[in-house]
C-alpha cells in the first residue's frame, strides 16, 4: 500500500452538465487528495498526443473531437493506491456496464462522453501528470 499520484480528467460532458463539484467531492471522500488542478480547453494536437496509444482505433477521431468540444478539468490525485482507487471510483469505460455508485455509472452519457479519464497504471500516471503539470505546480501535502 504505497502513496501514489494519478492523473484524472473531468471530461467535457461532465463539465457541461455541472458535475465538477460532485466528482471532485468523490475523490476527497475516498482519501484521494487533490494536489494540482486546472481547467483548460485541449487543442486537437494535445488531445491527439494524449490519446496517441489509441491512434489506430476506429473511435480515435471521435475521441479527439469530443475531448476538444469544451473545457476539461485536469487534476493530480494523491493517496494510498491512488491509481487503483481512482479506477474503481470511475467504473467501467462503457457507462452501460458501469455500476451505479461509480462516477461513470452516475454521471456519464455514453462511451464517448464518459465523464472522466483516469490513468490505468503507475507508469502511465507519471507520464500523464508530466503531460499537464510541471513539478512546481504540484503541491506537497503533509
Ligand atoms: P478508459 O481508460 O476507461 O478511459 O478507456 P480507454 O483508455 O480504453 O479508452 C480511452 C477512451 O476512449 C475511453 O474513455 C472512451 O471514451 C473511448 N473509447 C474506448 N473504447 C471505445 C470504443 O470501443 N468505442 C468508442 N466510441 N469509444 C471508446
């Protein structure tokens, strides 16, 4: 049980639908501290680079278009087993398969507009955090 950092994004659908506060509250209630946060609008280039692992998938263009369709809120979450805890809170990628009580089960609209992104491994978390934040932008909570 290690203290980890992970990257979370509140996607454009959840921002538009007014769920920023409720989603951030779920992190805090589950011992994931918010140690960096910002609201930004992704450029197409940023979205393509961020999701480059999916560049050959049929849904890639839709995914990039969606991620640029409105502002997102990007945060670094810190806590014990943060990567796995956040993935559990998020629920399944497809909201139709996500359990009620998970963020996607409760707030997502579709597999494209699925409310949140969360890093899926510690290695990816480190890369994704660096994609959005300089070390100097991440707080040290003690
Ligand atoms: P995640 O880690 O649960 O977000 O899922 P992935 O990393 O596998 O996929 C990234 C994002 O691409 C997902 O959150 C979805 O928005 C989208 N996506 C993944 N699989 C599909 C799919 O089969 N169809 C569509 N339309 N979008 C998908």
